[in-house]
C-alpha cells in the first residue's frame, strides 16, 4: 500500500468480524436452516424466520481479492460454463465443484437457495445450476426493471405478493414461521445500519475526504452479509466515529488530495490497492462511488412487506440509464467531483452496458471529464496492466491541465 495512504484503525475490527462470520457459518448451519442468497435478497425476512444466510457474491469477491478466482473459474469452464459468464458465478460454481481447492473449503452446503433478479438475470441461471448440482430447493424473486422514474404501485404489489409467497415457501421447506418481533427487530437494525452507512459516505463531502474508494469497497462487506444484525450496527458506529475524528482533524484518506473522483461499477478486487495507488500517487481520491451507494436505501417501516418490496426493487442497476445519470450528476455536484472513472466490467453486463452513453450525458451536464477502464472484477486474465496504466496517466494529465 502507498505510504501516502492512511489506513483505517477499524480495518482490524473488519477483519475480525468477517473472519468470525465465515468461521461460524458452518456451525450455524448445523443449528438452523442455512440459505445461500443473492446480495439483493430480502434478508430481513430470513432473519425473522430463523434462517441463517451466506452470500456467494461476497464469497466471489473474497476469491477475487485472494486471487483464487481464476483457478476456480477454470474448474467451472471445464464443466462447460462459458468464460463470458459472470466471474463471481464461475468462481463460486468452481468452489462447489472442487471445494478442496477453495478458500475455507468453500461455503457450507445450503438447505435453501434464494435469488433475486434485481441485480441481474445471471443470478437466476447461476442459482438454477446450483439447485441442480446440490439438489436444493430454489426460490426466485422477480423484481420488474424500472424503466420509469418512479416505482408503480402495481410493481410494488407484485413484488410484495412474492414476498408473502417466500414466507410460505420457507415455512413449507423448514417448518419455521415468521416471528414478527424478530422480523421487526431485523428491519430496525437494517435501517440503523443503512443510516450509519449513508452518514459515513456523506462525510466524504468534506475536503479532504476522510475515505477513498478502497475503504468503501472493503467496509461495505458487513452491510451485505450482516444486514439486520447488531454486529453490523456496532461496526458502523465505530467506523463512523473514526471517520468523524478524521474530519475534525482535517485528515484525508490520502495525504495530499488534489483531485476528487467518482468510481462507477464493482471494484477490481485482485488489483484493489495497486490500481488505486496509480491515482493516489497523483493526489487523486475517489470520494464517492455508485457501487457502495446502492446499500444506502432504508426500508420504509409503515408496512414492512411493502417497504421491502420498494427497497429491493429500486437498487441501482435495476433502474434506467436516465435514473442512473440523475444519481451520478447529483453525486458529482454534492461531492465536488473533478472526474469520473468507470470500470467497464466484463462480468457485469447490466452495470456496464450504457456506460459510454452515461459518460456522455453526465459530461454534457456537468463538464466533468471521464475515463473508462476495461477489465473484470475477479478474472485477472482480462486485466491488461500496461494499457490501463497508460490510460490512467493520460487521464491524470488531463486533470492536471484543467486544474
């Protein structure tokens, strides 16, 4: 890591928390039903029904960060899965097919599979393949793509009805019913977590920014896998306190902030610090991003089922390009962004398609320049180091000329 970068003290807490999470999943799965769920699944319902959860997508990110994804993806490819498929899916399926060579021996076998297509259609086919391989029941939650600026009542009712079906389906397969007290507690803890996360991210409007994109990418893990728990709330309270201290002392995530940037798309996990160090060395800090912003939407508590239907239907990549452009323009203006860097992610087509059009639109509206880097979130075979270095340097030269 660059010596120009300030490391968070709470990084140790994060490591301990996530290590404990993965270590205890196998034990928890012996005590209560265990579900593999997609990142956009309504976990609050599962907590309310006493069902433990594991997130294959988060495990995929871990595989990417540990540079274990390619070998496992090749296992899946040898079984006929296309190299053009999502690298999270290929790496995770590879870990299922060859657990002996997977970190931590792979994930503990699930009793249930729950996939929501609010992030992409690939998860549906991914989980269908898992259901066939593991002989485990699968529930697919369908959330209509949001072409309009606002969610229609019909769409909300459609998703809410499926949530009720999900509750009945879990009961049918586990014998467990929804505990209303536990369910409402999970909703409250989830909202507290989301609120803390939003407040932490908003603190990055400060000059210099107390956090950089790698900080955000790493510290988002608990809001994904531990949403709706006391552990997540405790971690983000501690993180927020540290970030507030940085703001009070005028300390930035990088030592000399000259340019403020916005990142779009999933992190390139196997190059996380090495790539961002190219920017850090030039005094460029990624003060905001669209990826971790997706976890800053709270559930409206008035009617929990309807609130969950709205929240899980309006995640970032389930919305139109016009809606994404509005969000990015808002972030650029509020966080005083000087430039935009987009990761054209070979794995994540829904996130990446339309980026050139988006960059053109936000450029016209804000005057902010942009850069598109072609790579993949986990598959390092698709990362061309020298061309990326050259493009980053050209972009930094442009920022210098505009300063």
